[in-house]
């Protein structure tokens, strides 16, 4: 139901929930970005052969080298070593909100040995940050800033791409009738 996502401003919310919810959403977004990269590598970099086995997807082409019209150059390269791999990561998440505290509870327990344990619970309402807010305004504001940045490939992926790139070897063959 769509109303499940709307904050009810007349109910008490713990400060922990207000802080945790956007951070959990950011973690889920990071998971989706990592999965997107893995799916891209799987779908673009690999294909199934006629037996159903996974193998590296390659691109093959032939060309005539400039200045040598009698030769043909055949090139085969792993596709994943040729195309850029999308790799974004959340670099920074900033969450800002204002909260009207309407209850605070402090519980203190005396333990044996003279140790004291205190626990504080703060609950409140999310409030608007406008100074001229009407009293009937029940709106709540979160300001969330997310900064994503293209990530460099991991060391393992860089090494794998180096191995794949080293398999690209052009072969020159003479054309018949030359």
C-alpha cells in the first residue's frame, strides 16, 4: 500500500529509526549497483556454447592494413576487454532532518559491584525546517544527498582484463592472387 511509505507525523518515531532507515536504503542501493556490474559482466562478457558451457564472448573482424592491399588482418578479442564496465559506488550519503522531541526516557540500573548502566530513549516527530510554518502544516522533511562515483576496477578484475587483453593478437595472412 502506498500509504505505508508516508511518515505519520502524529506518531512517535525513535531517533534510531530516523537515522537507520536512510542508511539501510543507501546500503540496498549500493547492493543494486554492485549487482548491476556483476550482471553486466555476466551478460556481456560470457555466452553459452552449443553444449551449454559458459565461454568468453569474443568479437572477431578482418581488415586490410593500410598500405598493404595484399594482406588481410584478422583480429579476435574478448568483448569484455574492449567495452567499459559500468561500476558505480555510493561515495557519500548525507541525511539531514529536523526532529521535534516529545518524549525522552532515561533508565538507570545499579548492578552489583557499584557499576551503573544508563539507557536513554528519545522519541519525537519529524518537523519541517521552515520558520514560518503554519500550525496546521504536518509536513516532514528529509534532505538526502547521495554522491556516486565511478569506481576503478578491483585488482582481480584488472588482472583478468590484462590476461584477456593479452590474447588479442592480430594475424596477417596474404590474400590469394597477390
